[in-house]
């Protein structure tokens, strides 16, 4: 994990060699943020950090991941925060 405070809060397994984990990443010294989306992918032999968008100007986070049956697609859902307003955030990965 890359930040000073990372945590994973959701996981979706498409197969033994296609697993996605999502959560938050915080860099810097402020314990309250900013937070960024954080995604890792397991390819059967190693975890790799995947670049993901963090569109909120204050905080962003992913809380859950879900595999779409009969496909290799995964959705991740969470939040973005701008001007103290929270909105739903959904991200799609293949």
C-alpha cells in the first residue's frame, strides 16, 4: 500500500486470478484527509495498485466492490466530497 494511511473496505473475486479490493488512501499528516480512492488488483501471483479517479476536491472513498456475474466486470461504489457535500461515487473496472 502506498499512502500513510490506507485501508481496504470491499473486495470482489471474479476468479482465483482476478480479485479486486477497494478502499481509501490518505497521504500527508492530517488524520482527517484528504482521502483518495484506493484500488488493488490480484492477478493470481501479485497485488498491484490501480490508478483510480478521485473527483471530489476534499475527500473520496470506495466502500464496496461487486462482481457482475457471467462477466469479468467489477463495480466499486463509495463517495466523493466537495464543499462539504457528499455524493455517490461509482467506478467500473474490467
